[in-house]
C-alpha cells in the first residue's frame, strides 16, 4: 500500500509538472492568438504600429550617436530618413529632445507612406505584414520552446529548479519574439513603395487558428 501511494504521488507530481510547463506556453499562445483574432476580424492596427514605432525609437535613441557608432546604420535599417536628418538626431545631446526629434521625423515619414499608398491600402498592408511576420515568428517560437523543454531537465544536475529555469528562459524567448516582430514589421512597412504593392485580401490569405 505504501508503495502504491508513492507511485500515485509520483504520477500526480509528473502530471502537475506537465501542466505547469504547458501553462507557460499557453500564456504566450493567448497573447499571440488575441492579436491574430483582432487582425482577422479586420481591426485597424494603426495604433499598434504607432506603439511599435515608439518602442523602437526609445531603444534607438537611448544614447547619442557618439556613444553608438552604429547609430545611423541601425536607425536607417528601420526608418529610411535622409542621412542628414539621422545625423542631426544622433548629435542631439539631450535624451528627451533626441527622442522627440526622432519621433517627429518618423511620424512624418509614416504619414508620407500613408499618403503614397492611400489610407485603406496602408491599413490593409499593416494587417497583412503583421500577420505574416507574427505567424512565421510564432512557429519558430514553438520550435524553440520545444527544444528548451527537451533539454531543461539537465538544469537539475546543477541543483537548479528546471521549471524556474524554463520560465525564465521562455520569457527571454518570448521577449525576443516581440522584438523581432517589431523590427521586421517596421522595416517592411517603412521601406515599402507603391510599386512594391501587390495586395491580397488578408481575410482570404489567413484562416483563424
């Protein structure tokens, strides 16, 4: 009877661990599926694009160009402003003024793109690009999470709790997904030209999860 109880206790702990590991990826899944659902339902995601712009600029302008030799290169990779404009932003010593100058210039660029393409086409492009990039990164994230889970038990050899380690590492992976999503979406949208557009209906392209 004692042996039976030990077995039952072990099986219960094993099931509990599986659930706890599953809960981690399920939290990520809820975030991603909520975004996908909004896009599939035809929501305007301009506010989301503007949020990505703000986050990207906060990171790009955290230090002036003199403290980041790749300032112009990194800035232009996302936001194709004139070289002189980027240089002027980079030489601003005041952190707040540097961000404001960058934001003003990029918002103007964003407005120009919108005028070039037309508002309807721009909104459709934003949804299509966001969805495509998100789906690609999500599939990659699932693979990364599976690899992490398969190897995480080795952490116990070093007297570390595998579940705690899994949660910490998975958070880093998810933050990486979000950063890559921001970079890729902005890079495409900010560099697009009317001649690049061959629009397809996003609602026909993608199915619900």
